[in-house]
């Protein structure tokens, strides 16, 4: 039975080379990359065999190895992985649960991640081959680690396929993954700023001492503890590693048994009463397009994923600067303008998000200004409170309310200018975007460099035109508070001029290029 499962997995991998030439090239590059990474790690582990500082090697392997085990569990669960050996596919064959579970678990050994891990674990055996006892412990620990990672990936992948089968669930976990990355960003920045020449071993040792007693790092610590002479501790951690494998095996068996009799989840259709925003907005072309846009922003994951990312970007930008030593009272003035940059930039390819539904706008014949203004309404609904409340919070933390006019002027100018640029570029230069219903994290490849140019033009343009307001605001903070009023006047003036000009150009372009926009959507 195990041989049949292994043969099936090998045939599935061989089928990857029967795709289109470019897909085959991608598969080959992925295999070569995995083998090169494995070769580099094995070479490094072999050199560790001749290093006398056993404690430092042990601590480094515990920390790095714990991240590897955690990755085998979290990556399939957070980002989703297509399971070619889903247990539900074998539900009609009548295979006993224990045999099916064991065969599917062993089949996980066939693949690039498993091969890379196996080679690295062989390298760790060489690293700790400093005596008969150490070598024996290293072999047992490597076997347990391979079983732990394979079972963790199988459990995680099956949970993802079983519980996260709906598109909305996968998108939600993807967002959670991004938020987790953002949450660990301060830790990464802190580690980068540690003086490793003085405190590096202490920091590494602190992490290793904790992780070495957890299921993540116990097996990695076993041969190292044996090498430093802590045989009793090494044996206890070996028991922890063995217990981890046993618990994962029980979880895997229970999950397989459950999946064999339970179909995958399906998205439940929601019943909506009334016309939603179409009842609340004015009954004219602008109101109808605004209602449709607001509905998109609330229900379409392509939009609300972008909205979630807008407050995350300032965190990623400011935290490294804080750790670098820049004064926090000045950095606190940056988030609101930065969020306005991304909010105005969000609509730069809005027409392409409609995909083929743009034909409704073409055949119904609304005026271009109605389409352009209607699409701006949700961004303004979000942007106006963001500027008002966000600026008040930033200034209160800063401590000097004299800078409030300058911050309002800069933020307003950037947002309105960005919306003006987006009103024109979305009608004149639409490029392929994620289709409705697809994952918001799947971005199609554009056929040329037009997409990058359009994105850069819209993003940088709103900042460039706001430079007069930005300069006055900076002078108001560092030179004389009287400069904050010119920053407000310049910001409002330039912002409204750019918004009106962008809507005017965009409306004329939309009326002239309706067939071209529909053709672009069909090609995409």
C-alpha cells in the first residue's frame, strides 16, 4: 500500500513536466533552487563539524530549526496549498484508516520541501558526529524531526483543505498571515539592531533555552545537549520530540477519519433585503455608480484587502525609523499623509477591477463625469474622516497643535491629487488586474512595463504636486509655526485643482475610450 501511494505521488510530480514550456521552466527552476539551498546548508553544516564552539552551534540550530518546524505547520494553514493527496479522494476505496493515514504520511516524503529537509538533517548528523553517543542521538533526532515536519505539514494542509475550502476563508487566513508578519516586524527590527558582537550570543542563548524545551526545538537540541555532556537533558528532550511525533500521528489519524466521512465546507449564500446602498444614495447616475462602488469596497476582497493594508504600511515604515533613533514626536506626523498616498493610489486601476462588467457602463451611456465622481465617493468616505481624526490624534501625540493646519493641508493635497491622477489613469491606462472572484493576492502579469510605469506615475505624482504644501509644513514644524497656514492654503488649492482637472480629463477619456476599455477587459 505504501509503495502504491509513493508511486502515485511520483506520477503526480512527473505530470508537472507535461505542462506548457514556461510552466516546466518554472518547475525546473524551483527544483534547482531547492537543491542549491539544500547543498549550501549541507556544506555549512559539514563545516560546523570542525568548529569547537559547540554551544554556539547548538543555540543557532535550535533557533533556526524551530522556525523551520513552525514554517511547515503555518505556511499551508495560512496561505493555503493545493493537496494532491487529499484523504477525501480515497474515501470510496475502502482502505482502513490506519493504512491510509500511514500511506499518505509517507507519500509526503516525495517532494522538494521534504527532500531539502532530509538533506539538511543528514548534514546535522555530520555536524554532531563527535562520538558514538552523539551520532546516535543525532540520527534519532533527525528521524523524529523529519517525521514531525511531514506530519505537521499533512495536518496543516488537511485542515486548510477541510476548513478553509471556501474562497472567503482562504482570503481571511491570508490576511491573518500578513498581520502576523506585521506583528513580528518589530521583533525582526529589534534583532537587526542588536549589537551581535557584544550581545549576540546572549540573545541567541535566551531564545534557544526556551525553544529547546518546546515541540518546535526539542529534537534540534538533543544532539547539541549530548555534545556538551548533558546526557540526561538530551534524553528528556528526545522524549519530548517522540511525544510530539506521537501526538501529531494521532491528530493525523483522527483528521483522516473525519475527512473520509465529511464533505468539504461550501460557502453559504447570504440573503440580503432591499437594495442596500442603492436605496440610500441619490437616484441618479452619480448616486448609482457611487452605490455600486461602495458595495464593491464592502464586499469585494480585492478592495477591502487594500484598505486593510493602508494602515499597516505606516507601521512598517515608521518602526525601523524609531529603532534607528529618529525622534518619535516628528515621526508621528507621517502616518496620515502616508495613508493618504496609498488611499488615493488605490483607485488608479479601478476600471480594470470591473473586468467585463465595464460593458454596462459603455452601453448604458452615462456621462463620464458621473462615472468618475461616483467611483471617488467611497475613497472620500474613508479619506475625510481619516484626515480629520488621524490628524487630530497625530498632533495630540506630537504635542504642538500649531502644526495641525499644515498636516491637514498636506494630507488633503496628497489625497485629492492622488484621486485626480487615478481618475485619469484608470480610464486611459487600464492594465490587467485580479479578476472578480479570484484571490486578491494573485496578481496577473502584465505584458509589458506599462503597469509599473502607471503605478509609479500615480504614486509619485501625488507627492510631487504636493511639494509646496509639504515644504511649508516642514518649515512650520522646524522653523516658524506661521508657515502652517500657507501649507493649508497650498494643500487645499493644489488638491482641489488636481482633483477637478483629473476628473475632467478622466471623464473625457472615459467617454471616448469606452470600446477600448471593454476590449482591454476582454483581453485580460
